[in-house]
């Protein structure tokens, strides 16, 4: 990835995170975090990988709210950053951090049992 694309990706990630924090009430949707942004080479589309700290209901609600407010978020993003095109956003629920934490917990449990330590 070129240095320019990397900078655009980081800028989008930061700005989208700021817009989401302002637009979505944490009490309803949990803590929403932008884990990553994948930008198309032509900058016309971007996949935004979202992490939600909260229960399944909050995750579902967060994704619904993001989709409902997608156009507004894109508009605010377009005013915040200067690019030839404001990319069309696609929100994707990213559970990779949760899966990683689950694997780490399993490994810890296996380590405890192999060392003969009770839980």
C-alpha cells in the first residue's frame, strides 16, 4: 500500500471514529470503535470495520444505527476531510478482537490445567 493510501486510511479511520462518537448515543449502542478502514484504490468506497463493546443487542442496535445514519456520517466526513471523492461507507461488524480474546482465555485455561492448577 502506498504511503498516501496509508495516510488516507488512517485519516478516515480517525475522522469516522470522531463522527460516530458524536452521532451515536453510547447508552443505546455500547462503546463503538473503528478498528480498521479498507479503502478502494479509487477512493470511492471504504469498508469500515466496527468493534462494539457491549452485548449482542447493543451490537445489533449499533449496526442498525450506523446503517441508518450512513449518509449523514458520509456528509459530515466529507466536510471534515478534503478528498476528491468522499468514499461511500460500508459498515462491517468486526469481532476479531473478541475472537482473539476468546482464544487467549482458552489458552490460559489449557495452561492452568496442564500445570495442574485448579480453576
